[in-house]
């Protein structure tokens, strides 16, 4: 059988699923495993809803119905979908219809005018509070070194996992972010050159952190700065367990006297006095510190490794709004004194 006989010819009467899978096959070429997973998930939301319906029968109201249902309840989480996810699903639909239009006589894109609900919840990432930073700095744990590196140097978790001692210049007080990890299976990372956006960067290390790293290096026998218990690079499961353990220790350490008498190895008996702390909180904390210390947006973009300055600007704008809200609140309290 020749290659041409094996080609699947699609037209405006073909099903949405056929066009979606054809588009996905092209889309996932050359992208990371994590991005492939995201694309597969977005396509699945659409194909599970539209299935084998002919693409030319789908109208804006049908896509709007899907978005509305996801906004009310995500079938995977059984909670309302975030605004970010809804936008991603819509944009994937736009791309699939556009691909069909480019490769057939199909000439519509019913996803273009679909609106995302204004009241859809946003995925908000917060920075650590001053108390939480003090807890992390002063709580002995295997996760502590990774936590303070991410907090005071702004590394992503995928950048701190493969970080090696050779990436740290103790003479120049700097750290080179030149590689990251990519998840290639359920419990395996591969190291790849470059970072999330493919660019490398050099981060200045605050002197207090530099002293911590010097001391920690004298005790380390691994080439990785933040190794697992076997002195090797973390796997996805060991990295997850590390943070579960750290959160457990923090909650136990800052629990009431009665709670702290319970075994730390029985987390079900410990009331969580501390909000769950995740690695990305440290990065957001670093961005907040840059803003509060007066670092300009372009410098912050370089230090955070954002490929687009608009990403950094959105964080700075959010922080500026938060600062203004606090100022206005103080102003209103001041004015109220005249009426009391």
C-alpha cells in the first residue's frame, strides 16, 4: 500500500474529533512532554463534548455551552474551572477550527466570539508572608535549602531540581540557570539545556544565602545542590514527598502544645496551622521582593526568566494595585476619624 492510500482525507463534513486529532498530531511535534500533556487535556475536553459531530454543524452556542459547563464544574476536579483553563480550551478550539478552514472548504470559526464568564475564578498565586519566610528560614529540613534558593533567587522547581554545585560561582556570588528538567514519564525527569523559555540567566546570590550554600556544600557529597536522600537527582515522586514532609514539619512545629505531642509521622492527627506551601509560592515571593526593593520591570524580567515582559508587568501591576488598596484603606481610616 502506498503512502497516499494511507492518508486520511478530511473535509468540511468530517467529525470534530477527526479534525482535532489531526491538529493535535501536528501541534505536539517538538514541544515538551508537559506542554504535550496540556494540549492533550485541552483537546480531550473538546472531543469528549463534541465527539463525532460533523465540524460544520458546530455553532458558537455549542462551544458556549461547553465553556459554561466547565465554568460550573470541571469533570476532573468537580470544582469550577479556572478562567485560565477556560481560555486555554477556547483558544484550542479556535486553533482547531482555523486549521480545518485552512485545509478544507470549511470557512467558519464559531469559537472566535465565545465569551469567557467574567465571574470564573482566577488561579491566584500568593507570596509568602513574613512569618512564613521566617518559618522556612529557621526550620531544619531537607527541603529548606531548595526553599531558600527559590525564595531568594527565584528559581522554578524545574530549575532547582537539576542545579549542580558547578552552577554556583562562589567568587562572584552568582548562580547560573542553564538547565531544567522535563518530565518524560510518571516518575522520571530528564535534564535539558536551557530553561522553560529556552534562555539561560545569571542570578545574584544574596550574601546570607551565599554563606548558607558554602556551609551546606561542606556537608554534601552529591553533585546536585538539592539532591534526594540517595544523593541523586529528585524524581517526581521524591520531589512531591519532600514538600509533603516539609509542610508536615512546619505544621507540627507551629502547632499548639497539645497537637505537637502527637507523632509527626502521623499527619492525620496534626491540625494544619500553616497553609500549604508550594514551590511556586517561593518564586512569587521573589518577584514581590524585587518589586518592593525597587527593581525595575525589565531587570525583574531578566532575573525571573520571563520570555515576555508582559508576564512580569502583570505581576508588578497586581502588586501595585495591592499596595494602592492598602494605601486607600489607610486613607479611609484616617478620614473616618473626623466623623467619629
